[in-house]
C-alpha cells in the first residue's frame, strides 16, 4: 500500500529543488479535469511540443490532450472507434489513445502515480536519490521522462531485445539505461537487476510498476474517470450498452480502470489478455512472444484477479501481420478497397503492437458474448507505431516487399479470429490465477503470506489505495504552495 508518512527533511530538499527548477506539480483532479488547470499554465503549453523536456508538460499527463504534436491544450478524451468493416464484428470496439501523452504512451501517468506521492511526502529525495524504472518498454520511458521533468536522476531498466526506438529515445532522456537479458517475457531478469541495485549500496528508490500501487492508483482514478466520461459520450445508457473492458495484463495497472468501471457498472466484465505463446494466466504457461509492452511469466502484484472475469490469449503472429497491413501503403489501399473508411485507415498508425493485440482480444470477447451493434467494448492503444518502425523494417527484410496477397492474408486472419484460447473465470479460476502470485511475490520478491491473503480475502484491500487520492492532491497543493511558484505565475 502507499505510505504517505511525511519525511520533513527530504520534503524540504524536494521543495527547494522544485523551486530552483520551476516545477509545479499537477493534481489528480487536474489530470482528470484539465479545466481546473490555471490559465497561465495552459498559455505556457502553447509554445511547447508534446514531448518537450519542460516541467510544464507535467500538465499534459492527461487523456484529454489536444491531439497535435505542438502547442495543444485540451479537449475531449482521445479515442478511436473501429468500424465493423475492419473488425468483422457488430460490437463497437473503442480504443483509448495513448499516442497523445508525452512520450507517445500513457505510461507517463503510471510513473507519475508511483513517483509523485513519494516526492511530495519527502520519502524520495531528488537531490540525493536516483529513481529506478524497471520495465519492458514504455514504463521506463515514462519514468525517465517524469524524472527529468521533476528534477530527478533516473535509471531505466528494460530487456535488450526491445525495439531500437526505445533505446535511442532513452539515450537522450534517462540518466542511465540498463539492458537485461532476453525480451518481452523476461521480467524476472528485470527483477533480478533490481535486487542487484538494492544491494549495491547506491542511494536509489525502485518504482516497480508490477507491484507499486501508485500504478494501480493512477489508472483506477485517471484512466477510470476518462473511460467513464468517454462512455457517457458514446451512449445515452452506458449501464445497458457497456459490456466490458479488454486489456492486456502487462504490469496490471490498466486493469485498475476496469475495477473503477465495474464499481459503476457491475454487469460489465473485465477481460485480461496475453500472448498465446506465453499463456501464464490461461494455463499457468510460459514462453517467448513478440507483443512488446505486456511483459509476463508472472501475475503482477497490482492485478486484482478477484475482479477479472475472463482471460484471452492472442497469437502474436496476427498482430505482427496486422501492423504491416495497417501501415504499408499497399495494405492501407487494400483496406479501403475492402470497405474500411479511409479516415479510419489513416488513423491506424495510432495502434502499436500491443494495441493491435488488444483489438484482437476485443474481437474475441465480442464474438464469445455474441455482442450486437448496440454493445460497447473498451480497450486501449497504449502506444502507436512510432516506437516500432524498426520492427516494420525487420518484417520487410524477413518477408520481402509487401504485396496484395500479404494484405489479403492478414485481413483474413483478423476476420477469422475465433473464440479459442479463452476462459470465462469462475471463483476458483480467479483464485488459481491469484495463487500464481505466490511464486513471484512471496518466494522471490519479499511480499508476505499475510499480504497475499489480504489481497484475496480482505474486501477493503483494493479500495484502500484509490481512497488516498484526495489526501495526495492535498499534499501536492501544499508542495506547490511551499515552492511559491504557482501563486507567482
């Protein structure tokens, strides 16, 4: 759980650091509702690029950024609704878009949720400590970005097999980047490196998205509220039309938004997806896969398995085919000729590999429950193709120049997506997945037997962290008041 105990000495140094570096921190309320952001801060954004390393961009940690690369302010929640001509199902599949966050992925929000509570309590001292961000990709980029804006030194940890674009970007932003063995599924190697750093004697704090409840908190509150607002804009009766949220497990953080939605719409379902090549949730399985961004072979500590209704596995071959279909001129032309609206085809670059996998899992969900054109399924495009240009080049080198037959094959595979490799969970199915946490978190990572029992049996466990938001916002406001920057804008 998040501890909000104040360390006054560390807090004073953090305040002084913020004052020197002109850092004003947004509240969770402002991330949900940018109308609460002071006009003078909004005016500053007019000259800034979305990815610029400027503390004012902390106020762009929101689902409501204007979808432009520079100078934007705010609008409605960014999303893309996919038509049945593309998906092959009647249901309305709607993706929240991470592209319009700084770094092009919503992980800057999860990292904010982990770092800022420690910063405004003085538990993390930016003048002495380094912030360590273990990840399979976007989270360590988000952590490095937030650290830079908040005046902190950072260390990014990610597997050596991740896309070249991630490493190139981190080289310019993170203080240090550590490559661990393997690729997407090699999460334990990341955890091992964290233990090595803990035992090194260096003054640092590790923000592990897989067990840090700040990740859960941010998605429960900010992503959850954004989804609630989006549903209200999509339907006059969300309680009847909203059927569920489908999200890859990854760090488990985004699934917290499902917990929030289920508190509003109890009949809605939460489906967790993963790669068929590494079916940890589905069959206690293991393996390697190519869906970057959903590290696995374990169950994240922050995944509320008791609230998960379904597990869906996606064959990684299909999203790898589809990213070529969605981004090659031949593939895009084929889609238009096949009846997909050109304005939709022109936006498919907003989907990265895991985004396409989420789409496929949503199609499986819609087919399983025989959803109709009135039904809404929410999912997420964590990032865009921007981080995977090198993967497209690798695929072309391996398979040759893209042709119409390749487009026809990929589109056919998408429409042939079936209801295989799925499990609708009952009580003991959920408990089976929960019990898998024991081997990672109790045996290896220092959690206690009482803690893992509390996650399953304590009915208040998963409500405790979200209830801290008002207190954290008060601490952020007090922090900003101590710097004096906000009142002197």
